[in-house]
C-alpha cells in the first residue's frame, strides 16, 4: 500500500471520547528493519489495549546531520548534488530492505530532496528549513508503508497541518525559521480529523511557519513535536521511545553506576533536561506540563524496562539530589566597570545589547563591579561574528571579557538549599578547579558551577560518588531511583543483588538478639572471602590489616592465617596482636604511630616490629633510638581523598605524614643517625573507590624513592572503599590490579604493600539492637533502639551511612519514613535518618549492616550505658561463640633488638 505524497484527509468523524497515545521514536529507533518491527509490536500492543496511536518519528540516524552538512557545503559555495544523491540512494536501499517498492509517496520526497539540492539557496533560512525537513518526511513515509505492510493500517499526517508556529517577541530571523515554538492548546478540529483511524504516523521536528512555509523546531525537536501533539489531542500520555530506558542520575556513559530515575515531576525533569541530559529535549516538557499530560521515556529495544515517568506530582517528598548534569560549549561574557555600582539602568543597558543581538542569557552572577552571564549554544546561534558584534557594542559601557569554552556542572533536585550541609565534600571537589560562576536557582531546584570545559567530564564520576556517599542523593528512595545503568545494560544485566550473609543467617541472628541486645555479630567466612579477594591480586606483595578497625582476636587470627600482615598504631595494639595471634612473628607487624611518645617507638623496636616515622621530630630529637635501624617513612604528598573530611589523611589540613618540603632534611637526619629508610609510605584517606587513586600514589612514591639507596618497598596505603548502599559505586579490584601492574612494570625493584582499611571486616559484621520505643513527630517515625552512639560512633563522627533493616519484618513493605535513634542524651545520637522501613514495634530486632569495622573498637560507656557486646559466628564449626578481647597488656621494659630485616 502506497502512502500519498500529500496528507491523507479521511472524512472527519464526530468528536468522541478517545484514548490517544503519542509515541515518538528517535533516529536510532527507525534506522533498521528490526527496530521498525519493534515499533510495530509496540503499536500493536497499544492498539490492542484500546488506544488510538499517533506515531511521531525522527529522521533516520545521521540524516539530519548529513542534511546540515549539505547546507554548510552550499554556504561555502560547493556543489551538493552528489552528496544529496547519496542520501537519496540510502533511503531507496532502506525501502528495499523494508520490502517497499514503487512507492509514489517516497518518490515524491526523494525528488523533492534532489530538486532542493540542485538549486540551493544557502542565504535563505526558508531553504534551510525545507532541506532539513526532508529527513522526517522520508522516514515517516517509509514507516507508514512498512507498518501498513505488516497489517497495521497507518495513515500519514503532515505535521505542518497540525503544528503552527507562533511569532514571539525579540526573535531573530534565524529563530523564527529554525527554532520555532508552536501553539499547544487542545485542538478539537485535529481530534475530530484523526478520529477516523486508530493509527497515524507523522513527523517530528517540522512545523508550519507564520507565513505558511516550513519551519523547524530546532535540535531535539521531535521530542517537542510529540509533546505538542500530546497537548493538542489531550492525550492519555506521550511516550518517548529511544535507545535508553529513561533519565539517569548522571550520564551513564561516564558513570556506569548512575541510577534510573523512575518517576519525576515536570519541574525536576525540565531542570535535568535543560542542564545537559541528552535523552529528552528540554522544550518538550512545557506543552505536556501545561496540558497535564504524563510523559514516559522508554527503550525501544527493551520495552519491558520500566523507564522514566514524568507527571504533575513528585514521587517522593524527600529532599534529594536527583541528577548531575554537564553542559559543554558554554560561553561566559564578563562585564566589568567601576561605574556600575549603584548606577541606575546599567543592567538594563547591557541586557538590551543581548536582546538586540538575539542572544538569550542563561546564568547570571553579579558583584559590585562585575556582571557575568552565560550563553547556552542550544538556545543561541553563538558564533564569532555574533560575539564580536556584541562585545563591540558592550565596550561602550564596560570592559568585556569572553571566557570559553566552559562547561556547566549542575546538581538537580528538590530542596537543594536544605542539602547544602551535606554537600561540603562536593564543594571541596571544586576547590582545585577554576570556577568561573556559581548559580543557585531561585526555584530551589539546582546548583550550578561553571568550570573550564576540559575538566568537567573527568569530574562527573567523582561528584556522583560524593553525592551518594554523603546521602545528598537518596538512593534508598525506591519511589525515585531504579536500577543502575550497568545492571541494566552492562555485563551484570539481569543479575540479582547477591543476598547479604546476614539475610541467610536471619534465624541465628534473631536468636542471638533474644539472648543479649545490643550485640555485634561477626561472620568469619565473610572475613575469609574478603581476604581472598584481596590476596588474589598477585601484584600486591604484602597486605597490612589495621588493628584499629577491629582487634577481635578471632578476626586477627583469621586474617593472619589468610596471609595478612598487621598494622598497629599504638603500643597497646602491638602488645594485643602478639598476645592473641600465636606464633606471629614481630616483623609481620608494621608500627605506624602518630605523635606517639618516645617510649612507644623504643618498645616497638625492641619487639622487632617495623617502625614508621611520619615527621622530623623523632629522627631529629631522638637519633639514638633509630641508629643502625631500618625504618619506614610516611610522606604527605600534598593532597588527600576520602568519603568524609575526618578520614582524609593527606594535605595541609591533615596531621599525618612528612611534608615533601622536609624530605631533604629528613634524609640528612637519617644519614646522621645511621638509620636506613627501607620503605616509603603514603596513606591519603579512606573510603576510596577510584582505582586510579592508588596508581597515582604508587607512581609518585616511586619517583621519590630513588634518593633512598636502601628503599626496597613502597606502601601506597589503602582505605579501600565499600558501597554503603545497594547501587553505590564499587571498587573494581580487577581494574586496580591492572593499574598497579602497569606501574610495577616500570619500577620492579620495589615490593608493593597496601593497607585495605575496612575492606576485610566491615561487611562481615552487623550490630543487632532491639526497638525500645516509637515516636511520631512531623510525619517522621522516630524508632528508638537499645544501641546508640556509645556502641556505633561512625554515623555521628563521620556522617557514615549504614544500611538498617528490620530483621523481624525483613519481608514487609518499606513504607514508613523512619529515623533510627539511640538512648544517648545527645542530638547526634542518630544511626540512620529518613529511611524507608516497615512500621516498627517495641521488641523488633533492627540490624545495622557494615558494622564490622570501627564499631565496637570505638565504643564507650558514655551516659554510663554499656556498649554492645560481641559474638563470633563460624559456619564451619557450626557454632557461635562469645569472645571478648582482654585488656591490653601493660607496658614492660625494653627487650633486646631483634628482627631488623624486612622478613
């Protein structure tokens, strides 16, 4: 069946209630037969559900760019006939592939393209619009014929008969033809006209100008066309079908852990689209918002995925960053004059120049003598001629500086002002960059930083990691956040989350909590599994487990048996390790104190442990202690990393490490004392999931080691990060191994040491506590438990996030906004804030996950409340044992020096 070259015009039927669905398909969705078959299946399914369907299509993939290139060639005076013929041939080949032959409608548009190319008018915007319109006219004609061939009788509609451009004030000639806006009030005549058939197909991107000729909606205009049609028809919804499942919390190509945004309101979606998300054109939301038509974003190739739903109401009332976006190609115009201070009309004068040149201003920043604005290329024809003319005119009233290319990095979400206290690590990330402009929106929906374009892309993964770690992005809000990109499309697509060990041991843990509460429980098999993952990296020669994370004897023995060395930071820890790990050789202990008294260094050396110095004082003031000794030197490389300011252990604000400016003096002091530096050490922070961090530290230490002739090892620290919640960024150990191997191949003369931090024990431990009381205030359920900050200090000290579940009601629906608090008389005694959990009752057992590190070891008897006890679970022996570590052994006198070698 052929499709007419002019719009079909069935006899109008009387207007009646209908269920219109507008389905828009982008260029990649209409470029192969397989994808057109997907479209046919979707249309058939919608029609079987009783809906009338209007399909809106883009041009075939790459065609609009090719047409634009033809226009540019014509402007340069080049012939475009041959290249236009190639486009004609591409469409003919595709028609043959689709089984469409001798179609007069297709011939009409192909001849039209060839005629336009034969007689170009490159100085006329009308010709530009006619050329660009060819892509959608051709794809929609092919689509109508193919769908009809598959048995879906589909009528073809010329979008220009429905979408009518409006002439807006201050529009440039370019915008009036190539970036138009259209009327969107419900159109009863269009509804009546389309009522005669259940399936129609039309073009995105094109409309009728005020003068009756062709106009273009601009880039991304097909989305906007679909939105206009949804508003004109009063549709049940508009569906944007593309090559991804929806909007994500960041560009998933740059941040594979970015999460699907399941539901947004119009304003949030508008901000995300406007500030850089490519999946949806920002202008398309205005028509559906005004008409209150819901909009869905779906994946053409995987229609079973939920996608993103955009509607009038928010899915959740929780303040949260929903997305991070980056816009590149930003131009800043900085205008400065002393005369603007309290000068009436200055801003009116300068903004009038932007108006006169047809330029729309996006962001604005002002000071006493300066106003800086940004120009977004998606809304402006920003070229050197326009900018030059603008600057010449502005120079009459102020000094002008153009800053380009820039990028705008934006955090989007409701309640941004209420989240500022959580964003300190995010703000710190911008501290090392040139920030040209900061803007906080008046609608409290975004916070934007304008930086140099070349740094923006690299910043995005780190910023996403930080907003998740600080809980500014509430990934636990399942009404908003869906699966991660890499779980949907990556190697792990379709895989379910591995059940945590504590869900498998639920009955044992409930029984343990009934016996005694609060209580820490540790699973030794989990410790062994974590240790095995680390020791499987052959590039690392020694792993040092920090006793301060958890000194329980059973954990220490398990890790030492797995091949770990130990790291101690005090004499008490040193004595504890030797007392509770039978047969532990002292040289397997790395002693790394900080501002410790002289006696502790003497004791460690006497026992035969390796001793680390991290300042000048010990080697300068006590040279006799380190004479003829092998020591390790801890350096501060001048910067730090970490999930919270209090775990950053490098940089000027940290007390740890020898600054590099003192390195020559330290080396001289060692030579004078007869001490030998056998290893360099740098630990710059904890909770890090960026594998590249350790590659950088490794390379820096290697370049610093050459002046130390006895140096045989490099300790690059650790602090390996763990995801605090499902879907949070995870350290890729395979990538870490590859990166370290690259550096080690360049410096094979040095052994490589690392310190895993919480990694081996954190997930192996949980804190069990019983609910004591429940209180409601301001819509929030405060659930009190018998464990507080005296048992688990990390949330109060670091703002740490621990997953909390109601173990008693593990399978119940999480529908209650809950804040979990302890019995300590402090406002900071909060273990988890604004969590969605089942309704809790007195006596329920709550489980706090990832509590195996820095839990019991930091506990106290504050308020004279006893902290949680400890319990060891060992599946191999099928037994649970309580074992409390004895108090540290009292210091004793010095022993004979032993174990001076590296072992």
